[in-house]
C-alpha cells in the first residue's frame, strides 16, 4: 500500500504539468485510476478478508458481506480495463502517433468513468445474490446462486468480459513491438524517442503480464470450486488460500514496476522525498 500512495503522489502533479509528453499526459489519469483502485482494495477488501480469516463465522454484517465480494470483482475488472485502455493508447501513440493529438485528458476522464460503470454492471449479480445465513448460532456470508447460474455467470465473465480484451491487449503489444523493431532497424525515429516508447511499452507490458499470471490461478480455483464443489477437500482449500494471496499480492506490482523501470517516476520520487516538511 505505501507504494501505491507514493505512486499517486508522483502521478497527480504530472497531470497538471505541460512539460511531459502528450502521451504521458494522457496515460496519467489511467495510471491514477489503477492506483486508486488498488488503494481501495487494500483499505477495504484486505481488512475484511483478514477478519474473515480470524473469525470462524461471519461477524461483519450484511452490507459488508455483499459489498466485499462485489467490490472485489468490480475493482479487478476496472483494473484490467484500465490496463486495456493504457495498451490501446500506447498502441495509438506508436502506430498512429498523430491521432493522439485529437485525444485530450477530458476523453480519458470519460473513459475512466465508463470503465467504472461497465465493471459495476459486471458485479451486479454478486450484489444481488450474496447474503448472510444463520446456521445454529453461527452466521455465514454465502452466495445463493444455483450451481448452473454460477457456472454461466463466470463463463460469461471469462469468455466475454475477460478473454476478448486480453486478446486485444496481446494484439496491441504485438504490433507495438513489431513497429518499434522495424523503426529501430530502419532508423526512422531518433534513438531517444525509440527508447522512450520502448521503456513505456515494457512497463505497461510487464504490468499486464503480472496481472494475468497472478490472477488466472485464483479464477481457475474459483471456477473449479463452484463447478465441482471441491472446496471441502484439503488440497483445494490450500490452493484457494495460496492463489488468493498471489492475486492480492498483485496490488503491489504496479508501483514496483514503475519505480524500477521508469526514470521519470524515479525522478518524481526523488523530488517528492527531498520536499521539505
């Protein structure tokens, strides 16, 4: 979480600067969006998860029960679609650089709001079907979807909401890498401009790959659990806990990647740390 706070403190001043490149100016709000989503996840979902681990039954009330699971999925997909927007913007900047001039921060702000609304729609079934159930003296937070509905829901999420955008990101980065390679070979652009594009592309690509690699095991375990009812077995219970930890750890990746690979973020961090008071 401290890394995400530092990243926000570095990113927010850049939103108002005119000295940064136009593409950096445009990607800034999307990166702020990702950092804010990660902070919400840390500040709300992680404490709820810890409380769920500490107590045998559910003691956090009805509203926390429905909001915890729904907000988690909402944030996951909003994060993912923000990364998709960065990928598309980076693709336009490299392949069709003049077209970025017609894009403003206002357009990006609308894109961020659209992402929040769209991903909220994805989470509506969880808002509707999660509830608390009393079993004797104990209370549990449960999903009341039928097995068929749960399977259909997650297949639609995976096949419609996740897989096509994932393929689009792969296509964008494939074309970006090919274009940068051709330009370097032909010497079309200056070494400095190629280096800037290359570094920005690497940062975005590593962030996306880390997101996919760290979240896919989590969703596979969830799908197997609801599809075949395997959570009661010891191996699947252990796998569920391990993949959850791996997925939640992804929230720390973005600041590490940015501060490790970007000289611009490193300079911003040094300036922030040197600031008096």
